[in-house]
C-alpha cells in the first residue's frame, strides 16, 4: 500500500487581528456575541461569521 501524504496546516496569523497604536494593542475584528471574548468574527464581503459556532451577522 502507498503511504498517505500528510497535509501541512497553515499557521494562524494572529498578528493580523491586532493593531498597535500608542503602546496599546487594539482589536481589528469584533468578538462573537455567542462565544464571548477571544473568538473573532471573520470579515466577508457581505457578512461577519464565527468559525466556532457558526453565528452570522449580515451587513447592509
């Protein structure tokens, strides 16, 4: 039997979720209202989505 190839996972780029200004780190994305702090909403063209619970808020 042939050996299976392992897929390499891409490292999460946490530094893209924060912006440093005046010595303080500010969050760029919103937190999920269901999961609480620490879980960011992903920004899409027409919506913001939580990757953990699936919560979606649509933008107009």
